[in-house]
């Protein structure tokens, strides 16, 4: 199959798109092309970012203002979807509107999502001048964590805790201990190869590394630092995994460490067994043990940002700035 590479630089949104002679988003799927869940309203002037690998590093969301589209498939259901993302700018924020369909094929795990993916109408306002707080703000189930530059949100926390329901849903109070980590290999949250699945309403969302948008390859002195792949609710950028440390490109490491020994009870709750990463409470922040702070971020060349990591907390550990109200989820 013939391969091709197309480089785009529009505004400050730089992408490299790998494609083939048939169809970038539909490779290997020639069966059902039913788009019942996603009527094709593609903007013909939009930039096609199907399978894009981003390269831009600007920390100002305004530099990504444009309209973007993609053509992808729900692999297990064999249904085609068109992604749509628009970013516009005002003096103090960037307005993002999207349909929450990614720029890559999805639902490609061993089993299909419990809830079928459906096109949404989501919108956020990203602050253009985020400020570091003296005290970070904890993550919660009430606030979406970030929006990636393919129009899919980051929602790190699971609504599942030990001893509540089936452990997968129903734990909406943040003071409940032993919340399951959906990124743990010991838990089965039905995610695809992009660490994503759907919410009950069909919204596709990531729980960690999207395994897309940036090149995840061994770092070397000749490699490049990762691009901006999204923006957190507080306005700070989210980078891929690599940063430049004095001219040498390194993979950022988390400063959260797995506790050792047997789990200790929190209140009256104790799942037993040793700390193994099943729960977010299995980890503790150890300052200086990795590259990143307690929010999984750091300042490089004067710009603070969060980094995608291979270990907990995966992308964000907390908010270093103040989340915009537009990231607050509707009341249940």
C-alpha cells in the first residue's frame, strides 16, 4: 500500500499527516459505512487532521485557532465518523467547540464499548493567560480535566470505588477512599488502544495517554521535544511526553511513587492486599523523585505545562491554575 506524508503549517498549528492511497481513516474497513450516528456535515474549508502527529509547541491557545476535521472509524462497530473541531479567539480566552469524535480510529479493543459512541456538542473556554496558584486545586468528577487538540476531552478519574456498587460506577463523592485507577492494567474499564472509552451518553473521552497526536519514540539528543497536544481547564498547555533538558530530549517522569507494603485502612475501608496501583490511593507524591511536580507539570523555557507520562497520574495530578467554569460538568 502506497504511503505518503503531508506537512501542514497553518497559523501555529503544525501537523504531519501519514496517509495511504485508499483512505487515511478507514484503512482495513471496507464493510458497513453506515453513518447513522454521525451525519456528514464536514466543513470543506477545515483542515483534515486525520491521524495527525502534531509539532507546534506554542503555549498560547490562540495560535491553534482554525477549523479541523477528520474521517475515522468505530472499529468494532464498523461505522464511519467525521470529527469536527473549531477554535476561535477572544482577547482573554479561546472558545473550543467539537463533536468529541477523535482524529483516529477507535473502539478497537478486544471487546466493544458498553455504550456506543455518538457525536456530541461540547464547548469550552480556555484561558489565554493562566496564572499559577499558590495552592493547587484537586481534580474532581465535577470538572473535565482538559481538551485535546482533536476535540476529545480528558477525564482522568473513574466514578468507581472499592465497596460501592460494582466498582465501576456510582462513586461520585470525592471523599470516598480507594477509587479505582482506570489506567491500571489490573482494572478492566473497557478502554480501547487509546486509553479511552465512552460515558453512558456516548461521549468518547481519554483516561490517559491518547497514544495519538505526538510521536512516542525513544528520546535522543537529535530528537525533538513533544508538541502541545491539548489545554487543561486552567489554560496551561498539555504536552506529549518529551521535553528538552539542556538540549537533550528526555521523557518526563512522574514524581508519584507506589506505596510499599500492605494497604492500610482509610476510615473503615480496606480492600486488603499490597499496594499495586489498582487504586489512586496506592500512590503518593514524593517531591524530586521525578521530573514533574504534584500536578504532573513543570516549567520549561519559561512556560508551565503538564506532561503525558507512563505512570500515575498519567497527565494531570491537580490543577496548577484555576479551571474555567466552562469545564464544569452539568449537574447529574
